[in-house]
């Protein structure tokens, strides 16, 4: 199933002309057969190392840390 996220109120604060290179999306889903679970979706071709780096950097941002070192 392909999901269009436009109806979920998801917005990104980027400037006009900025180019989105990659995306990692975490979804909390509930099916009839299971408890709530997390599902991850990424842009095509995003390797695992960059995916982990993006998730860890996002975690730092959420915690208020300076992710640029």
C-alpha cells in the first residue's frame, strides 16, 4: 500500500528553493491483528548508514542538542 501523507498535517519548515535530498518517515500504525507498531519508510536508494545517521541526528534535534558537533 502506498500512503499519501498530505492528509495527516505533516509539514516541514524549509525555504523556497530548498531541495529535499532524502526522507525518513516513522509511522505508528495499528492493524486489526496486532498491537500498535512502528513502520519506517525512506526515499528509494537511501542506504542504512545514512538512514541511521538521519534518525540519530533527528533524535539529537528533538533533545535540543547541537547536532552539528
